[in-house]
């Protein structure tokens, strides 16, 4: 790597930045509209819609376990990303059928596509940097800004189009965004071609079933998994056992891989690092199960109990989700510089403390609803500023945790299982999203038959959000107490 490149970021980062931006436009465009589509167009109750939403988003984040492993061994990261993007685009267009069946089939394609795309594009980013490169955290934060630019476009443009002109128009727009992301990734592929593991490995070209090689067989197998996703979304209670089983399996696999690496390298650090990663996965589940109320209970809260009028214009409820990516874009570059500056003067908080500080801010955001309810209007609606400040705190908390977590995985994991470890990290998001759906189902004000009054619904929402806030504060205190033992397990990873 040349000196002049080392002074800035690798050129491949920006190709991946824009590819990921449009993929997130696709994913968040669909996610932003999903709960309202289920409740308003398919006429489901809050609890049923929230559980379907949780099952879908849970599977979206579980799929990278499979996508990461297959890319590591057979597909290479470039092919996996392109396959994933195409599946996601097709999924959005299938949803345009407008029925519950086409929605579930489309969601199945989106789940599998995300599994190939999400883990592997993040892995390519990590492989642009040498070990110990101080630019890595900053680079991942820049990449994270790309994620949230896509989310910002989705939660403004797709949200507005979907609620104003029809949900089908919004889903279609999200699909075209994904096609643009694939085009950028393919055209700019030379920028990251030197990253290890990008090309299809030799084993991928070996014959497996008749005339088909491993890559072709895996591609066809992926299409056959779409009906499986359909079934799991509809019978989402199965995910209780499936996700827990996956978590136990992946935890044992990573600890074994850590032990093997210790034996091979003659060290005693990798098993401990894998244990630390598993603990951080549990912390991550706690954070995101609460954070992901944005797409369910907080959106329905905005629809029913927030005064969204701005200068005579009423903001669509789904568009209130834009505050999160907006604040990411505003604060992201500041945080990117801040971590580098703090590291330079020896004041950079440890990773466990960053996670704890992020959870505290998430808690305070939920507790703000207790202040908002003091200014309720005659229609039992709190001011829009309640959500503005709630999302601002949630976003600053996210910046303490999420981009740091992505970077942390690439540092803690042995190179041989980089994709698998990233897939495991996304499993924690899967469990969080599924658990978040269950939390949202408990806070639902409408069951599809006898909805609560608007006033009673407000009381119910504020009570649930306050409980979440106090529980999160307790979790943060525990992490602060465990700071030193966690740092010991990490063996110098900062």
C-alpha cells in the first residue's frame, strides 16, 4: 500500500460507500413503509403487524450468517454482493403484486439478498486496511455515513411517495435504488479488486451437482430458500427456537475457531477475543431491540399520538423515521474525527464504555416521552419535538456503538473466519429485531378489533417507553462495572 494512499482513505471505500448507500435506500425504503402497509392496506392489528415486522427484520439480519460463510468458502465477496443486490431488487418488484402472498414472497427474496450483500460488503471494507491501520475506525464511520445517507433518502423520498401516491410506488422506487447500487458496485469493482477474498476461489468452480459448479448450485439453492423464508415469517414463533439455536451454534463455532487459531499461532488470545465478541453480541441485542422500535411502535405512536403539522403541512408518519439518518449524517463526520483526536491524546473511551454510553443515550431518548406528555394537545398528541429529541439521543447513542461494533468485529476475529464473524455479528441484530417486534407487539394500541382510545393509547405508549428507558439504564451500569474484565478478554484491541 503506497504512502500517499495511507494518508487518506483507500479509494475503494468510496465505491463501497455509494453501493451500500443505495442498498440501504432499498432496504429502509421497504422497512419504513412496512408496518403502516400491514396495518392500513392489509388491515392487520398492531400486534400481528409488529410480529411479522420483527420476523422479517430478524431474518434479514440472520441471513448474513449463511451469506458470509458461503462467500468465505465458495463465492468470493464480489459475486456474493452482486447476487444479493439482484435478489433484493427482484424482491421489491414482486411486492408490487399488492397481496399478502406477493408481499411474503418479496420479503423472502429481500431476506436472502440482504444476507449475501450486507455481511460481505462490510467485510470488503475491513479488508481494505492492514492490521493496526489507525484509519480503520474512521473508515468504518465514513462507510456508516453512506448507510445513513441511503436511509435518509429512503425515509424522506420513499416514505413520502409511498404514503402520498401509494405504497406500491414507494416499493417500486426502492427497487430501482437497489439496481443503481449494483451498477455502481460493478462499474467501480476495480477500486477494491486487490482486497483479499474478493474473487471467486478455486473451489467455487468445482463441479457439485451434474454440470453445475458450486457457485451455480448455491445460486439456485438460494432461490429455493425463498419459500422457506415465507414459511418462517408466517409461522414466526418458530424463530424463538431457530435464532436461539443459531446463537448457541455460532458461539460454540467461534470459540472453537479461536482455540484452533491459538494452537496454530502459539498464542492465548483468540479464544478470549471470541468470548468477548459473544458478550458484545448480547449487549448489541439489548441496544437494537429497543432502538428498532423506530419502525414499529414509534411509527404507530407518530401516526396516532404525535402532532406532525409543520407550517400547515402534515408530515407523513413514516417520514418521522428520517430524523435518525438525518442526525447520523449531521453528526457522523464529527464522530469520525472525534475518535481519531481522542485516540491521539490517549482519551479514547474503551469499547465497553462506548457501548455503555450509547445505551444511556438510548434510554434517555425513551424517557423524553415523559416530558413530551406534559405538553399534550386536545387530540392527545405530543409535540413533534418529542420525536426530534428522542431520535437525536438515539442517534448519538447509535454513533457510540454501531460503527465501532463493525470495526471491532474485524479486529477481534481471526482472518480465516472474517465473513463468519461478521455474519455472527449480524445474527445479534437478527435476534434484536425479532425481540423488538415482540416488544412492539406488547405496546400496540390496536388489536384489529377494539382499538384503545387515542388518549389511552398515549398513556400505554409512554408507559412502555419509560419502562424500556429505565431497564436500559440498569444495563448500562452493569457494562460500566464489567469494563475492566471485558478489556482483559480483548487483549489489547481498542
